[in-house]
């Protein structure tokens, strides 16, 4: 009986790993094919059958993609905007979430309800009023002008996410720091933020991805060629080099690389936060 149970468990575990492996292959294959094509010369793109692994890979497509159509400048523009948006969003949303989670004040519930209701408004409906506001504030055609709208668009969700995490932190820790003379700012900075590393890492990933991939608002307000962001550059690059798949895929790999690096970087912080900063209730 015990042997049969062990066999059943082994079969179940093997089935799970098999399903996960198949899912991983399905997810990784398109990306691997894109990388493979980006490393091929023009003479190898149309070979039949196509090969995922081949001899003599080349980086010519990457060099050409980076140096043509001001692609490198667009990459730098998007990187600066995404990093600044992520830092500002983490700071503001964490402070708002900590305030909603730890302090009691008049209108607290109503304010949080209004904040959450804002998440139900589609972003495209806000294009016109945002454009008029940006025009009045003289933020059009400016990379720093993108930041207030990117940060404002992500505050509601991130505040909602972080508030739920801050509420699970035992209040006894706050009370202990209060006895030692710690004020609200010190409790937020030295207690709440270190313990909230997993939630902060998740928030950082969502915010970076959202600002890095944003297309519609940047296309609406940016007119100067040198101030365009990478999603606009990718669209123009694809339109001009649509049949040169090596160049197009090389540009796509360059565009997706920071996203993968950010995810890997914050994944490590998530694991560190769960193991070192976890709270046992």
C-alpha cells in the first residue's frame, strides 16, 4: 500500500514537471527563434527548413539596428523615463499606502474609494483632458513632461497593492518604535519599507513595464524626433525595415532586454525579502 502511494505521488510529480516543461518550451521557443533570426546573416534568413542553432552567428544586425533611425537615442530616452517613473511611483505610492494603512483621519475611506474608482477609467478616455492639461502646464513635447502622467496613471493600483501589504505588518512593531521615540517618517522609512520589499519589487516591475511599453501618450505629446521613446522608434523601425527580419528582430531583442533584466533583478529582491524580511504572525 505504501509502495503504491509512493508510485502515485511520483507519477503525479512527474506529470507536473512534464506539464511545466512543455509550458516552458512553448513560452521560450518564440523568443529563442527571434534571437536566432537576429543573429543570422541575410543569406541565412530564408533557408528551408529554418534552423534554431547554426554556425557563425553575427552581431551585424544589432550594430545596424542600434545605429540606424536614432534607435539608440530612443532607447536612452525610454530608459531614463522608465527609471524616473519607477522611482517616483515607488516613493509616492508607498507613502500614500502607508498613510492609508497606518493613520486614521476624516475622509480616509472616501478618499481611498475615489482612488480605487479611478482605476476603472480606461486610459484612452483620458487622452484629451490630459493633453489639455499638459498644454496648460507647458509639458508638451518634453520627456520630463511624460513623468507626471505616467506616475499619476500608476499610483492608484500601486497604492492599492502596497496598502494591503502594509496592513499585514503587526502594529506591535510600530508601537515598539514609538516607545523608542521614532516618528511617523522613521517608522515608514526604517520599518515599513524594508519589510515591504516583496511588494515594492512587484510594484517596480509593473511600473517599469508600463512606462517602458507605453505608446499612445508618448505618440500624442512628443513631436521632436530626438525626444521619441522606444515604442515609437520600434513602430517606425518596423515600418521602414519590415522585410528585413534580422534587423527587426535584433531591434526587438534590444527593446525587451531591459525588461528581462529588471524582472531578474527584482526577482532576487523578492526572494530576499521573503526570506530575510518575512513576518511570522
